[in-house]
C-alpha cells in the first residue's frame, strides 16, 4: 500500500491558504504529513471583500488541521506588501524550523468582467491585479527561496488560471489573464534557475472551480453554459486542484518542473 504520509518531516507554506482552493491545499499538505504555515491577510477564512459575520471564523483551516492532530500555524500578511510578506515568510520558516514546500496561491480578480475589458481597464485596476497576482507571486518566491536553498530538495507551486491560457470572448478580465500568464512564464524561469539545486517549480492553472468567492461570477456568466463548455460537464472543486498539488510536491512528480498543468476538466 502506498504511503499516505509521504511529506512527513517536510515544512510547507501556503499563501492565501485560509479559504477556497488555498484551504484545500493546506489541508491536503497537512494530511500528507507536512507541517503547514497558512499565510493570509485574514486567517478567519472570510472571502476577500465580504463582511465577517462571525460564522467564517467559527472553524478555520487551522482549527480543522488541529482537529486532525496535525501541525499548522497561521501568519498574517498581504502579498502586495513585499516587506510585510518577507517578515511573515521568515517568521513561518522560523516557527516551522525551515521550509521545503512553497505554494503561491494568493491572488484573485477584481471588479466585473465589463469593468476589466482589455481596451479600457483603468490604471488603478491594472495595478491592483498585477500586485495581487504576478508581483505577489514573485515577492513570495523572493522571500521563500533563500529558505529552500542548500537542502538539495524543494518544491515551489504557483497558481495561474484558465484565464491565463486563453482570453474570454468579450476581452474581459484582461489584466487578470495577463498577470496569470505572467506567473506561468515566471515559473518556467524559476525552474531553470533552481533545478540544479534539486528544487522544482511548477504551475497549476485552475479552470471553473466552484468556490464561495467564484459562485456569484459563475452565476452571472451562466452556470449551465459553463458546465456545457467543460468536457467533463461539471465545475471543478478545490479538491480537484489539491490532487494535482499532491502529485507535484511528492516524489510522484519528482521529474516534473517548469510546466503548467491545467485543472479545468477539459474546458473549451
């Protein structure tokens, strides 16, 4: 029988790990035996932009991992602040005794599809999206890589998107798509740099993943139409993404680096 705790003794950091797909990543890593640092701007799990009514914080991802008698710590930081992020990453590494795995999950879009059409997305919107996604990922890696070096083993996983692989028909979410495409290319460069040191760098590109944050957008786009555009005829789940993460951070994916893996059910 395959070992179900192949990451025992490993230390992992997940940005944006308090909710949605990031929460699934943190839970999967802990279940696989890793000690996990969850880095988020709000560890309660309240979706970005939503009001906390008290229910989101009643059972956080840290609580859930703790209930399974597994190891997790929380650190608060905003990935758009390089100094804040470096402080948090250093603190996580100190508390865990080092880092072996880094999952750069924090990011996300902003505004409506109509507010982000390619030809007239305003400068503030573009800057927000780039900082939250591309710059935030680069800053995370810049802070974390020194903790990975010198060990002969390491895993970095970044997060792109279906939007970073092809545009929407109306040209919406253009800056978001550009930022996510940039993350995929940045990851390829990182893989070339760090490969000789035994550190892999790969990218996951989720498609239509049914999280609480994305539900309103999917409803506005037409959930039935979205399902019909997916070969598997269903929306994805955070656990679908976590399964690919498991492959990339364990020895199953030991000879895979510099690649982007779509998790989109065959979205057209």
